[in-house]
C-alpha cells in the first residue's frame, strides 16, 4: 500500500470531505469549450479532411457564424457524437 493510500485510510468522513473539496479544482472536468476545425480534428484524432467530410454530410455537430463561414465545434457535442457512433 502506498503512503498516500495509508493516510487516506486513516481519515475520518469529515476529513475526507474536506480533502475532496480542496482537491476539486484539480480534478474537476474541463469546462465545455469551443474548438476550431484543427482543434476538433485533433480532439477526435481524425484528419481535417475527414472532419470536413462529416460536416458537409451533416453527420457531426458544428456551428457557423454564416453560410460558408468558419466552423466551430463544442467539445461536449463532439464527445457525445463520438460516444453515439
């Protein structure tokens, strides 16, 4: 058993709750963020060409300011899309 595990095993419920609260900023999930096409393709581990093919087929969630404009993607939507496929 590691030293950290041994220490945690000795903590009371109140102390564990306090520890969890203090560690939360370090382990909280990342905030949803907007990604451009390059970041989205890196996040999904696919090429830009594959990403653009998915957007032209409307197979992947994306947003645009105007028709033909720059593509934007929400990380959470991409994650849900990946999990559903």
